[in-house]
């Protein structure tokens, strides 16, 4: 058993050759601990995909048995919060949007860790408090559209175009987009810093006048768009479009003007996690050039943040449609406390759910 462990350490050390001695020592320490843990419990909307579609990680660390709890951001936050309050946290790691990760920070559930590959990351994508890790840029579009149903000349090119009555009866909104009114209010802020709530709410009110279909989530909504149920899916996540377009040749395009907007895919390791070393190794792997490529080639079309990483097929599809770091208006991570305050979150959600008649 000891011989196998030494061989494994040697293989991993070779895979990460070129790293400095401190980084190599930290990784070896985590490997030794993870060999005793032998397990890893994940939660988030891509937890199942991480378990089933990252063979590089599983090949490198075959002794880690992954259990996934595949949930959206809101359900993930609720599950972890309830377990933590009950004093029986069974979950090690979450991969959700940065607004959800900030809730964990406010609840005191997040642990600080250092990851060697972050030195190669593009600047501006890590929170100053260091209590979660920005692993990918998560682009959002004004919408996705079915290229068989919408001609290029009819694709909206401004915020005002989105409200054109010609789209009535041809669009869709996701009921899980409750954060978007707040994101747009931040995006529409005035020179004096005042948020553009009125402009954001007015836009959504006009979109609701189109009598849009309502999707339960982004993945299912994107499948309906690809099947031709509607022409446009407003404020859809970019990543399901990339997944369908690359793997199934779905007729999908992206609407983004003047830039994509969005945030960061935030990975958190929890305090008192049962298997923290295994969680550390997962984040370490996916922040590496190899992991960034594999994830964006097999899992989702996020934008890689490691400047040494080659984008995978899905990330390349997004990049070819303008989804690059240079064309991304990302949330200001130095001002997270205000942007994702309970007050702003509640205001966005309350308006959105009332607009859709869900509350």
C-alpha cells in the first residue's frame, strides 16, 4: 500500500512539474490527507457533471469517491445552511454563482484556502476576502435565439430592441432568473453610482408584456429553445447553449450587446467540511491548465481564467460569439457586500416573482 502511495505521489508530482517547491509540498500534503478521507461530497448545479465528466481528475485521484447533490444556487444555499444550523454538515464543497457564495460568507461557513494556480489567473476575478475561489468567468447574454427561427437582421442589437412588439408570443423567461433584475440595476447604474432599478424594472415589465413562456431553469429552457418552441430565451445562461450547440449541433446563437455581462463561478470549501483535502484537490485540479481545458471541453462553456489554459470546445464556441474576458462586463468583486446585500437580493427577487405571478 505504501509503495502504491509513493508511486501515485510521483505521478502527480510529474503532472505538475514546473511548480515551485512550496506548491508541490502543499499538494503532496493534501494528497496524503485525501488518501485517508477517500470521499468528497459536492453540491451545486454542476455537481453531477463534475462527478461523471471529469475523467482527468478521477484518473489522477482514483481513491476519491465523489457523491453529488445536483441543485441550483438557491436550493444549494438552503441545504447547506440547514445542515450547518443543525450542526451536521455533510457537504464539503459548493460550485454556484457568486451571489450564493456570498451568503455562505455572511453566514461564516466558508474556509480560506490558497491555490497555487491562481498566480496564472487573469486579475479581477477573486474576492478580496479569499473565502471562495473564482474558477471561471460565467458569461450571461441578453438572450439566446434559435437560428432557424430568427433571421440575423431581426436579432436585437440594443436594450430597446428587446422590447419590440414583434417578439410577442415568441419568447421565454426562466423562473430562476430572479437575480437578473438586480444585476441589470447594477449594470445600468448612473455616473453618481445610483443603481438603475427603474430602468431594469421597466425593461422586464416590457418583456413580460410579450407573454413569454416560463421555463423552470436554464438547461430545460435552452432545450425548448433548441426544439423551436420559441425564438428567443431572454437572459439565458450561456453555458447550456454551448453544451447543446457543440454536442448536439443545436441551432443556437447568442445575443450580447454591447458586451456580455455576468459574474464568476464561485467554488467554496466549507469550514468543518468532512473531506477538506479532497475538496482542495478538486479546486486545485480545475484551476490548472489541464483542468480548465477539460472542464470547458466536456462540462460547460465557461470562460477559462487561467491564462495558460487552452479553451475547450464549449468555451471556444462561446468565444467565437464574443464571449471573451475582454468582452465581459463582470460584477465588481471589490464591492460584493453592497452588490449582494440581503436588501438588494430581496428587492430583485420580490419584483421578479411578482412580475411572473409566482408570489
